[in-house]
């Protein structure tokens, strides 16, 4: 039983390391800021969560210590990393950073245009 649990902990950490490496590779190789942000937030978040989960399992099962700090770390990374990636992408888009030339969709363009058309301004008679 102990060997199976050891392998599960090692597997969780190894999967986490692989995802972190893929995130770093994507951060270097992707052509624009939006794809880089995607690579950094999605895969690195999953990688860090797997490493923290492996550490939590190790300490809980082998050391007999349930770490509230690790649980809070998992929760914090799970909640903040995707939000930060989204906000970075949104800030880049609003500041005028162009999409990669081979991008096929721009969902924000239509949403921002619709918002600008419906926004109150002195020209369209609204205060």
C-alpha cells in the first residue's frame, strides 16, 4: 500500500513538473502576447497545482501532518492565476497590442465595439 501511495505522490509531482516545463516552453515559443499568456497561465497553473497536491499528499500520508498552508496555496493559485492571465490579456488588447497574423477569431473586437456604440456620450444625446 505504501509503495502505491509513493508512486502516486511521485506521479503528481512529475506531472506538475512536465506541465510547468510545457508552460515555459510555450512562453518562449508562442508568437504573440495572448498565446504566451495562455501558455503561462493554463499549463503553469496546472503544473503548480499538481506539485502542491503532491507535496500535500506526501506530508499528509507520510509525515502525518495536514498542511493548511499548502491547501491555502492550492486555493490561492487556483483562483488567482487564471484571473491574472485574463486581466493581462485584456489589458494588452485594450492598449492596442495586435493579434498574431494567423489568428482566426477576435471575440473582443465585436464586444468592445458594441459597448462603445451603446456608451453614453454628449454626441448621441445622452448625458
